[in-house]
C-alpha cells in the first residue's frame, strides 16, 4: 500500500528541508519516501509518494500535529493524503 500526499506550500525549499528533517518520525511510522515532486507548473505545490508498511502507524503519523505541516517553518497552507493500492 502507498500513500500520496498533496501539499500547498509557500516556499518549496524551506518545506523540503523541514520534511527531510522528519525522516526518523516517518521511519518509525513505517513510511518510506518513494518520490517527491515539485509541480512543474507551480512552485507552491508538492506531492509525495510514500510506501506504507503499517497503515495504523501511518494514520497516527498523519494526525500527529497534522504531520504534513508540523515543523514546516510555516510553509504549508493545505494538505491532503490518500491511501492507494495497486488495482
């Protein structure tokens, strides 16, 4: 199972630095970053594809202080996340 996260950010570089600093918390939640994208037509949109080892832990990571924007240097303005599986 994977999780796709979409983020609206004010500063992609600052957000990416903060996201990279959260590596240990993601690892503890059973998440592995597969790909990070900065949208080609917008410098304020990002998407992240994560491999999910444990859905319950991943859900806890999402709710942990709104994990996608915690410690983000106030760069995240909106997030959404979806669990997906191969069809």
